[in-house]
C-alpha cells in the first residue's frame, strides 16, 4: 500500500493500542506532526506507570482512553497495534466488531518509510537506536531536516516541552531515518535508499534466520553500509548490490575506519582519528558517550551520512555534540558516598557485553542488576546471557536478577531468572536471584561501597529509569 500523507489517510482518525510503547509512541508523534488525529490507550497508563509520559501526550492533543475498548467508536478509525497485541485485547475485539481497518506497527512504519524520497534504515542486533540517534543528529545539524523514528529518547531533541523525544518530524521532502526491527521479521517490508547493518548476533531469532533476513535487507538497498569488524555482517557484505560502503575500527579494508593507535577512552567519552580510505583524509572525532561500541556506532552513522551526501568533516563535527540516548549508558548520578548509578538498555548478550566492557575498561567494582525483558527471550538467549554476565565481570563484581518483567498475557512462565543465576554460578560468576525488584534495591544498597558502579539493565519497562533514580536517592 502506498501512502500519500497529504491525502485520505491523514484525514482518517487513528487509534494506537499501546501508544506509550517505544515503537508506538514515535510513530504516533510522526503522524500527529503530519496533521493526523491521534487517540490511543495503554495498559501502562491504566496501571499507573510513567504517568508523566501520558500527561505529556495529552498535552500535545492526543486523546487517551482506558484500554477497555471505549476509545474505538467509529469504523473510520484505523487501529494500530504491535504484533505482540493479542486479538483478545478489548480494542482489537471492538475494532473487529465495527469493521475498522487494522495495521500492525511495522506495516505503518514501513509504509511511511517507503514513501519517503530518501529513506535510511538502521538494522542489526545491537546499536540500532544509537546509530539512528547519531545519524539523525548529523542530518539535523547539517541542515537536512530529517524525520527520525527511534525506539529511544534522543537527548539532543529532548527538553521541557519534549521530555520523551523519540521522534522528529521533518519536511515533506526530508530524509526518513528509522531503526528497523528483525525480531518479528518485519525488516523484510522496508525498501531503503541506504541500509545500515551494524552487527548480527543471537537475540530473538536463530542465527540462520537472522542471516537470511539481514542478507535480504542489504540486497534490497540502493546503498548498503556494513560493519567489517563484525564477522557475521562482513560475511553478508557480498549481498549488497554494487558493493557495500564499509566501516570498522579494526578493519584496515574499511572505507571509513579508525587510524591505528588513535583511540583514546575515558569513563564518559571516547575519541579517535577517522580516515576516509578512498581519499586518505583524516578528521579527529571526540564523542561524549563512552565505549568502543559507541565508536563503532559513530562510524556507522558517519558512513550512512557519507552515503547520503554529507561531507565527512561536517558529520564528524556534528557528532562532537551528540548527547546520547536515554537508557543507553545513561549516568543517573553519583552518591555523596561515591557510588555511581547507570541506567542502561542492555538486554541481549551483545548489548550486555558492550555495557560491561565499557564499565570494566576503568577501575572499580561493578554491581550489575538485570531485569529480563520477558520469559520468552530468557529461554531463547538465557545461556548466552549467563555466560556474558559470568565471564565479562571479575571476581569482585556481582550480578543480581529479579524476575522477568510481566504485564499480563498467556506466556509460559515456568522458566525464570533462577535458571540464569544457576548458569552464571556454573561459569564461576557471582549472582543472586531476588524475585521482587524492590528487594533487589535493598540488597544493592546493602552491598554498595565507595567507588562502585551500579548498572541497571533491562528493556520493555520504562519504570527501570525511576528504579535507578530511586536507588541513587537511597544511596544518598
């Protein structure tokens, strides 16, 4: 389906089921910015979680309802829901009764994306939101006025009037930058002008499935941007039509690369000299976000911007002002006693490994709190996650897990966090399973001492940020 955003579909009323979700909220904001009428509901709102988010949405003119079907009142409404929303949810039932058109979240996003004159898709198992935020900021700072669809709040665009800025609405002919998701297979729906492949590792699907999805993703793109440092991505580079544009910290063959010996790390930032292989030109990059994974993310954003026609020195200069994302190694603060609390989205083995590597690059004990983002993912990647938590932390470090996040539904809950703790211990790590999150906080306060870094990790639960702030307050 092609979508003319100035025509009939913008004039139709839209209803988002789960409007506060990380994938739904930015889409609602983009449609609202294009002039559409937006209503929605969310189980989190009904349960009283993150009320400030929903108050902000209402202040923007979005019409919010309880998730009881009452917001679906007309057959004219288009109902948007993620693939995780079950047909028994009242909005889905009511929409079926009225004959409302239904669109999955990914269908709406791909329709908006494919209609843009220049579309840039950021794919990969890890780093999608960060690369999207970096690239979106580069394009904005360089006057390209992009539309940006992100799964995280972008600090460069956030402020008192936009505290949950996970989207930016650009002009009609603006580039459309979006992270694209492989977990539900919807990545197959995108036809990008430029496709970025950051990395490929185990997450929601098997490696065989991921190789097929990401290989096809590269093959559909006008230009493919590929990470040569990641063996799985490099192996797929041949799928790119006309040859890929490549990047890498370690690879000497990459088109955009790091000059050997130029990397300089600090606890809160990282820098390096960037070289364009084709011309040999060099530029010094200084990032305000830490970790080698973020240097790799920056190379991906620079390569995508280069493919979009942004001069490399302009893009490097813009990245110097990149402020980061909420919940991506987000330093909440340091207590008077010298304990630092960090809020982080790490939830799969690769993301957790990157966060722990950043922490362990500098001295100090680490207390890693992990809330699994579901029972299904825990079964899919629990063994790999346990190995990371055991082997990337030292003998003085400690991991604490609460039960997986659960907001209702029919998922099998027979295997939980206790399995991960036993696997961590089997690998020689130190770990505890404390079922209730509040009890985990009490245990962390009991353990903490000066110089510790406490990292709060997990996904699909906005209240983790409040948990991190409350923990810092208790430590004070």
